[in-house]
C-alpha cells in the first residue's frame, strides 16, 4: 500500500501541475502517529505531504461542497465510503459532477485507535509504525508489540460492503478484498431490534441522555449539509436549546430520518461522538428499511433517483393503513 | 503539598464506607463509566461505582458547577401584571470526587470569570461555595494531555480541597483546606508513614516526568495575535462543531433563551460556543464573525490572550480533551508551538 501512497501523490501532482484541478483533498500526517489530518493541497510542490495509511479515517466528502463553491475543479482522495458520499452529493445537486475528480483508493479498513492503547489504557507517548501492508508496530511504556489492522479494525469498516469505490475517475490500485463483516451488515442492529420495545425505548433514552449537543455528528456528516439545521432555526424555534433527553432524542431521530436512503454508513457521526452514542445504529436500521422496501442503496449510482427524492403511487407505505 | 495538615492513608477497603458516609450529608458526584471508553462525572447513589483508575475522564466536572441548561427565572402574566420569579440558587452541599488537577485548576479559571468581576454570578457562586473538591493525582496521562506546558502538574493542588494519590492498596490523602479537613474526618484513615510520603513523591515525580513541556507558554502568549495567518489554516479544516468547547473545562460562554407559553414562560441559559455560526448572529442578520476564520481566532485568543490580559492567567489547563476529540485533528498544542516558535 506504500505504492498506493505514491500513486496518490503522483496523480495529485499531475492534476495540479496541468491545471486540471484547483485543489486536492487528501490526508496528511497528523499531530500524533495514530491520526491523520485532512489536507488541502493547491501547489504541486506540496503533494508529498499526502499520505495513505490505516489512519485515513475522515470522510473528506464533507469538505467538497465548500471546496467546489470556492471555484475550480477539486480532486478528492476517496475510500469506498467517501466515494459513496460524493455520489450522494452529486445526486442531490450539491456538487456538479464535472467539478469533482474522484481519486478512488481501494480500502482494507481503518484502525480503531483506542484499541492500540497499552495496558494502562493510554495512548500517551505511543510510537506507531506501519509496514505498508497489514501490520502496525507499536511501542510504548509496555514495550514493543505488533498488531494487524484486521485485529483492530473499526466496526464500521468491518461491516463495509463497498470498500472499493463504486465510482472513481481514477482508480488508484486494484480492487480490495471484501471486508469480513460485509455479508452480515445488519446483524448487530437486528439483535437490538429483537429486544422488546420497552427495553429499546429505555436503551435509546439512556444513550441520548448523554448527548451534549456539540453537533459533531452533524458537522462530520457529508450528508448533513443543510445551511440551517432544523435544530438551529431561531424563528420560529423548532427545537429547544435546553439540553433535555427529549430534545436530544428529537435531534437524533430527526437526523436519522433526514438521512434515510442517503446515509452511506461511513460512520463518521459515531466516530466523532465524544459521548459514545451508537448513532449509526439508527442510520443502519433506516438503511435496511430503504433497501427492503425500495430496493435502493445510497451512493452507488449518480444517475439513480433516491427513494425520498421521488414519489410513485405504487410505493410501499410503511406504517400506512394497509400495514396497520 | 501543604504541610499544614497531617498526611493520611486511606485503605482502599475503607473507600466505600467513606463514600457512603459522604452520601448522607452531600450530593456525591464522581467519575462513572458511561461506556467502555467514555467516563463522565455524574451524581452517584448508595452503591457508588466509580472509575478512578486510568487517564482523566472523557468529560470534565464543569457541568456540576455550570450546568449545560440552567433556569434563571420564570415569568407569569404579561404587561403590567407580569410577575418574575427568580430561580432559587442551588446550594446543595456537594462533593465532587476524583477531580483531576487540570479540572480543579480549570474551576479556578471559571471563578475568575464568574466571581472575579464586578458582578458575581449568584448561581455559580452558590454552587461553588457548597462544593468540596476531592482530587485524584494523575498517574497515567492521556495522549492529548499537556498540563505541564501550561503551568500545571499531574499532582497539582490548585483549587482542590484534598488530593488523593493511588498507592495500589491504599490512597495517600493530602488535606489542603478546612472543608477538606472536615470531609477527611469521616474517613477511616491512619497517619501516613515516611515510606508512604516517599512513595507519593516518587509517583508524582514519575507522572510529571512522563509529561515534558511541549512549548514555551510565555512565548506563545506574547505572539498570539489578530492578524496571524494561522487562523485561516485552522478554519479550513475546522468543521464548526462544539466538541472542543463543550468538553473544555474552562469554556464557559452561554446563550440565554426565553421559552414562552400562553401563561408565561422561562428564561434559561445554556452552553454555547464561539465555534457555532449563530453564536454572534445578530437579530437583523449581521454576523461580526462571518467565517470560521474569525471563530478559530476567537477561541484561541480568548484563552491565550484576552483572559491573560484580564486575569493574568491563561484559560487553559492542558487537559487535552479538545486535542483528542477534535474530529479533524486540530491540535491546540501545535497551534501554541507555532506561536511560541515565531518569536525565536
């Protein structure tokens, strides 16, 4: 995969030097060895800042609408999930197709950094090396050890069904093998759904009670691009700024409904939540509904029409008279 | 460490009984496990299950002094018949247990803001005076921690009423204030030996040695300035969420809202952050901080320039929560390193 990093840099250099794009969105070395940071590269001489490794966890599509509004064409280093988000943005007319160059990278999954911690539960002072393939070398106060990326895979990556981008203008590298949990992406949410309704109500209430309304989930979500979120609307105010469990539940439920048939399960909402709220379980439940009822998966085909963007008289009517 | 009070030892087996005694007379707030990786300070009941080991909790105890949502007054009727009822200040005797030194110092910074100006905040003041802070020295830094870079220490005592140090099967108890002394009286402690004192010194030194200062604070404070090109670079990446502010133990800005019903209503305040675009949005539409660049400048300048000018102390105690939880790896340490390096 070192070759992949070189391919990203070469392609970025070519696109910038030839003036085909104004900017390349990618990943650069972060402030610690187990994080990368989003990179905004505009000069060909800066492309060597771009990296590719098992910590390229952010969904960069979140930056795309603003980057395109700033002018010119923009290239994006896109994993499978990022590419699906870009497709959604194109479908929803947030990004003109001709203004984005998708640099597809086949993804074998990102590492869950908390699982790299030593015996004391801390990542303080840890040194991380990557062999360019599937193994991470770790060194801290507990000594040196190694883990495979597959052993410390993020759950959202383990369940990923589209780790090779469905749409790319330039495919950098060969298609990646399927992820281990891809055959059963709904197993965990089904287990949750099988619990009695009162138990589920109590479970979700306990989850949303922790919400501190920092809106990191919303900010990190490429599909949450409303200029003014319903939660922020001041006149009239739809939601109270008082942080109660009821209001937080309205936020999370409202957001989940807005994302039905649009969410690509990139899981950024859940990754960035400081309170550990299992936000993507809500999205995954609705994704399953959309798949079963409308035979549709978000973010695979820019020419398709999302179910919630159209109406047909023969559409199923979930919760409607015939189902009651 | 204060020599005013005798150093004590609390066997861990006696901790539960002490907490149960405190519960009789106080509201007890301590670090509890929300999930495997999330720890918050929450009120605890008769069987307190506290997460006292490992790095500092995910969330600071700030909300117990400055609640996220707090009623200021209610009102009934309208026009000349309008009647206001001020919310009664909350002065419930409270013990916040297991407070880390960075978070205790942070409450001193909140004291500056809410008690150190002409007008004292009555709600904050009542809660603060009714609260005793039982500290816990940090043995394990978290990866974003930088307390020693901003004048703190993993075993610092500023703002605390007592400091516990985990010595394996027992806690060393350093009493620091009269309220701390009163609290310690209900614990089954024995006098600390010279060996205990030595073990505490060694542990504090070891923890401090794991955290070398990362930048020259004074140099950084001198160079934080309005025109810095850095603000736009930070803003380019910033997603404008409120994670940094809401987890920050010193961020204290709030909004005030009226919620009106046909018969009356309520005015409350709630946490807000300069990182949200609507924070400075005026009623008529003008926004004096129109882009994230101005908002990035505001948050850093408030902590490292404006509060320094007003109170002589930076509004940051190096807890590192903003560092760790920023979705896009904006690292305040890197920003301060850059400012510190500019003057050299």
